[in-house]
């Protein structure tokens, strides 16, 4: 059996208490639910997705004081963590500060770990995925790329990977997949197969991105960190993006290194990256029948005409044409 338990240390408030089989099971449907907890100093919203051998949770927490969250897992497991916003510290054998916008992969024995969630004016948001070792290996066993994947090979050889040893800054596509995994609107009878497909896609993108990151040796380690922080900041503020000068002050990197380093690391300019994020968001809003003027305002454009010109330049046709094409495919 695979058991995951989580609680708030100071109040002994149980947040999670789950028990399920280790194996990937095609007959087991995924349960998705949203839970809320609230007291004088702690307010949280949890969205969970559960099946045999796999568990995922996204958390949005607002604290008026620092809290400690304990995590207990009773068998070998893989943990994927994405810190979206807020201040965290992972405390096990060593203390590891979790920077915003980082993705961590670890492979550990049964464990009792502590997350220190620091008081902050902004809500703390992060996502956790847990996999039993057997589920993880079965999920990816037919994928040819795993022969070259360092993390998969470590799990297969039963070599544990500690928290903080495998860390990358996830790109926009990885975050999009995470959103889809926790989308409660997926048709219930089919969602298990959908989740499996998205998990395979997620690990493939992590493999591709981590392989590329290793080739950036021309950039200094501190520059890599700052450039990834810049990328994360742009993703969080794409509706009102900073100027190059403002962004350089935010991440403490001069303007020239910011512009040249960003393009070298991410294969695109800062302007084009922000545009890509905005256009991806706009396409989703158009499919939801949100009015064009409202989309333009939401995404930070000066007017509807500015948005329409940007959309046409990016996609090759107007938002109205895009909506018509999208409707015809349904």
C-alpha cells in the first residue's frame, strides 16, 4: 500500500490522510475534489487528484504567521514539487530554500519531512505530485527516451535522489500540463487515461528541458538563477510586464546580460516570450466566448485594436476567425 499523510504541526490539523495501491491500474478512476480549511491564522484551498499509485495536490495558502507542515510517506516514492509563489523551506537532513518558479524531482525512501511556510503578504501557492516507485516505472517503461533520462535511470537502479539534487525552472508548457492535470472539468469516465497521457507528456518535457539546461555552461550559475527568476516573473506578470530596465532591477542583473542571456537560455527574446504567454491565454479566453474587449483589458493591452493586431501577427488571422475555426472543430 501507498500511504500519504500531511498535517499542520502547530495545530495537529490533518490536511491529507490517503491510502491506495502502488500499481498503475487502468480500472481505477481518478477522484478530483476541492477542500477548504480555515481558522484564525490559516486559510487554505486544496485541489486533489487521486488514483492507485499516484496522488497530486495544488495548495493556495494564506498565513498570518509562519507554519510548519509535516509530510509522511510510508514507502519508496517519487515527489515532484513546483513552487509558484510564496516563501518555503524544506527541512529534512538539510534545510533547502525553495525559490519561486522552481521544479524539484526527488526519489526517496519512506520519509517524515517538514515544510516551513513563511508568513507572506501574498498567498503561498505550490503543486505536489507523488508517485509510488512501481507506478512511475510502469508509466514510462515503454518510452524510448527514458534510456537517456538521468532521473528515470536512478529510480530504476534504486539510487535515491535527495530533495534539491534535481532542480529546474519549468517552462510555460510544463505549467500548462500541470493545470490540465488538476482540471476538474475533464470527463470523469475518461479522465484516468487522460491523466496518464498528461503525466507521460510532463516527464518528457522535463527530460527535454533538463537536457537542454545542461548545455548552458557558457552562462555562470548565478546568471542562470537570475535569468530563470526573470522568466518566472514574466510569467506571473505577463498582463502588466515590466520594462527591460525594471526587470533588470528586479532580478539584479544588468540590462545587457539580461537581454542576451535570456535569448541564449530560452531561445527567444523577452518581448516574444511575453507575447507567447499572452497569446496562449487569449486563445483559451476566446474559446470560452469572452468578449474581445474584455480579453484585451484582462491581458493588459491598451485597446481592442492593439490586441487584434498582436493576435493576427502571432497566429496569422484575427480573433474572430480563430473563434470560427475553433467552433468548426468541435
